[in-house]
């Protein structure tokens, strides 16, 4: 195993989601795997291979990148039923965490782009709670959960840790 390549996220509107990720987090488009000019991906094989509901179709697919690390593959899918995004207590991948160097301006930028902060900025959990750390969860305009996390002094590790967590390189 080499590492995480990307996370997938279904959004209600590709243009609005892309605009949000660019304005909020400086995302860049790597490529469009499927555009409105292409035939939608649909049918029995697609339903079976990707687990989308019968009659559903993928109309747009885009890979974006925020800084360094795994990409985010955005999907715009037309299907019934479509449910609200999962929350932290729901099973499955439930949030995207974005490493930031300064939490206050990152939160301001996300809110200005349309995010809603769920609380005030707060400390992280035990192994992430090094000096200068901070965290805050926001919801994207379509309801997806995003964590802004600042851990400028790295993580704590116990003697039972099997590895260390990947940290984005610091900007120069």
C-alpha cells in the first residue's frame, strides 16, 4: 500500500462546489473526468460497479487538489433518492479535514466563501493537542462537514504508535 490517493464527495452542483473550494481553500482543478459535454455514466454496469441507485447517472466528475496530499474527487450525480450528507455520528466517511497554517484567517475565508462555522475555534483531541493547535468544523453550502485544523507543532505519539501521521510541508 502506498497511501491515500483521493477522497470522493458528491455535491449537488459542480460549479458551485468548485467555486466554494477555490474561494475557501485555494483548491485547483487537476482535471475533469466527465463534463456536461460528455455522455453521462449510467446504466446497469455503472450502477453495479459504483453502487449508485437504479436509474442514477453521473453527469460530472472533477478532481481538485488543495495544497499537498490526497485529491478530492467531486461527483455530480442525478439519482433518487439522494440524502443529506452524513454527519460525524453517521457510518462512513463523514468529514474532510484541511490542514491550515493559521486558523483564524482560514475560518474567515471559508465563511466568506459560504461555509457556516459550527462553533468557536477550539483545541484538538489528545494527540493533536500540541502548543498552538486549533480546530473548528464548518459545513459547506450543501451541508458537507469540513474540519479546519492547525497543528503547527506536530503530534504526540505514544510508545505503542505504529507510525506517524502525514503532515503537509510548511510554506516558506
